[in-house]
């Protein structure tokens, strides 16, 4: 008996959000999407019972724009477990170890059940070290709960239970949006988190807010210094002026929107209906920016491991990693593989960086290599596992009754034509996105949004806009739903 037969009783009984039986009106989709978004913001502001504020910093602080959630809240782990589970499934599926055919309805149910089991497992594997080993969520020595007095271990168990519930909740919130709303829940949560940081970075009435800092500069409350000596330039460009961060933020918006519009359009014609023509677009960012979540999730998990080892090992070898009092890597393996987060991480000539220039250059080289190569590799995995590869695309074109003018109506011929474009564009697009993410991180962005987070937010928003426009078009012309099989 194979693993599918053995696991089927469990996987098929995993709770799932029921799919709509017919067409869901556009207004109702917007209501579901807005409701889940409100619930998400509410849960990120529900503090864990037993959590002691003012403790150690957020482990995922630099990755929050990607992993969503909020430190010390019910959604502490964010979408991290979902992303990690997706990585595991992609690797297993890419190596053809699962033996699942996603075109088979039975295997589809097994795949979705397996994904939920992996997500629950990842919530446990992420939450347990945070509470019991890492000390990232420091518990109070005791807690009065009604007439009960809980000791520290019981408080930690209570906190873990809340984190577990939050991790499962965000899984099903994502499923509700995917089936009943517009776009995907993961994309929605990323947009929400990045937008919140961007707005805060512009308007917060405290140091770090763009408009507030410029108000202090213009009123003379901040001494700019001599521009000739370089102090004034550093103040305006990097520190209080945030000019480089503003320019980088605007450039990322422009580049992503432009890259989304760059495409190779393969002409199509209907085999039976004369005059019926169309085009199949192969975008420059063909695999979208979503594979970057997978790349950054790998880095986040590596840093997570380093933090745990630093707290648990009294004398961790220096070659493995040395850490500051704030819990940031300052040397060793975990320093070199840590992503570049801001200009202060690599400008070795400033007082903010204590490492030598060669150490910083090694870290930059590893980060660039990992993001470019990882972006290309995960883009290939993404295309193959989401039925966007040459073979799947050729099958879709064949099934729609279309063909490429000048070529025989044969699925093998169509696949060969697609192989001329899709693999190359996938690799180039994935590598380009990785390079853009590192560049944005090195120069900094408004609100300290990571470059990857900003790329994701802009790309997802652009695709959400396209999907909303398509939904409105189908709402106005019901016949189009029948043509595209959405009825």
C-alpha cells in the first residue's frame, strides 16, 4: 500500500472552506475580501495573553513585510508556515517524490490536505522554539487567570496555544479569500503590512517620519551641516532627509509596473472559427514576484536557527556566529548569510558598521548571489508547479481550440514554440527580481520596508488591479464567464 492510500483517510478529512457552487457576484467578493482584511488587522492588534511587552526584539522584524503578522500578537508567525510548507511541497513536487497528478480530482484533494498538514506542522515547529527555546516572547513568571495562578511553564503553554490558533486561522483566512474573494489571502496580507509601513514612514509625527523629519530640517531643529564636507549630504540623503529612500521607493514602483508591461506576445488563432484571434503574453516577470517570498523565507529560517543556537549554546563557536546584545549577528557564518537590510548594514566607512570592508563585501556577495540564483531557481519551481510551464501552457492552448499561425495544430509543436520563450524569460525575470530586491535593501526605502516587501506589494497590487478589472468586465458581460469557464 502506497503513502497515498495510507494517508488518504487523514488528508481527505482536513477541514476545508467550501467552494462556491456558482458565480460569486463581484460586490460579494469585495465584501469577503474586505471582511478578511479587517479581521487580519484586528488579530494583529490582539496581544498574546501572558506576553510581556518590552522584551527581546522581533525575530522576524526584518522579514515582517514579507511574512506579515505582528510581534507579540495572535498572528505572531504570520504567513511564514504557509510559505515554508509551500517550499517543502515545491521541492518534493519538483523531484516528483509525491506522485500526485494535480489534474486528478482525488490527487487534488490529497495535495490540499497534505498542504494543510504541513502548515500545521510548521506552525508547531516555529511556535515551540519561539516560546520555549528562543525567548523571543518572554513570559511573565506567573499569571492570574480568573481564580487560577499559572506558573511560567503554563503561561508559555498558553502563549503557544494562542500562536497555534493564530497560525491555523491565517491559513483558513487565506483559503476564504482565494475561494470567495479577490486575489489571494497571502498577497492581501503582504499588501496590508507593506502599505501600513509605507504610510507610517511618511506621516508618523516622530523621528523617522518623512514629513516630520523634513519639518525639523526646514525649521532648523536638525542641523544639516556642511554639504561640502559631506556631513550635510549624508544628513539629507541618508539620515533625516530620506532622499535616497524616497527615490528608491519611487523607482521600485516605476520599474515593477514597467516590467509587468514588458512581454513577448505569441499570436494565436482559432482552428475552427475564422477570424478569431488572440495573443498569449509571456511577461518579463513571468513567474511573478511571489517566488521571492520563498527565497526570503529560507533566509528567515536560517536566521531563526542562528538566534535559537545563540540563546541555547553558552559558548557557540565564533566561526558559527557571534551576536550583539540586540541579538543581531556580528560575525561568523550567520553574519555572512544574513541579508542586507539597510544602508547602515554595508557602509563600512561609517560608525554604524564595526566589520572590516572585506567582511562586508563577502556578505554583500553572498546576499546578491543567493537572491539572484535563488530567484531564478524558485521561479522555475513556481512555473512548473503552478501549471505555467511549456507543457501545461501548450495543453491549455490546445484545449481552448487555439493554434499558433504557421504551425501545425499539434500539442508537441506548440510546446516546442513555448520552450523558446518561457524557460529563458522565467530565469531572467527571477534573477532580475532578486537583483532589484537586494538593490532596494541596500539603498533603503521609506518606512524601512524591505526591498522584497516593496517589490511584492507593487507587483501583487498591479495583478490585483488586473483581476478586479477582469471581474468587472465579466460582471458587465455575463457571456464572457461562459467563454472562460467561470460560470
